[in-house]
C-alpha cells in the first residue's frame, strides 16, 4: 500500500500555514524495549508488579520509571 504524498496536498499545506509549523513531523515506532505493552500497563494498574531494582530507571528529576513510564515503588523493609 502506497501512502499519498501529503506535502503536495493543498489543504494540508494550508493547515501548516494556519498553525505556523515550519517542517514535517516524525513518528516513533513502538519499541518493546522502551514502551510498555498493554499487558504491562494493566499489570501496573493493580495490584502492581514485582521486579528487581535493575528494572527501574532513575530519571534526571529523581523520579523512577519502568521503560518510558514514571512509577511509584514500594520497597519493603526486609529486616522485619
């Protein structure tokens, strides 16, 4: 299937002018390594997931993330 070249579509070009955009956008493909799947999202919703600490990333603002989503982590006190 060949997609039309929207750069030559006048209505599209008029819309570009109205919103003041300069160039064309881009798309990110879904990457399993960096995006949560639907199943992973559902598991995080409730009751959560159990994983090792190396499954978490510390973001520049010091919040935690699993793949591309911020999360809240509960770390039990194993001394009890």
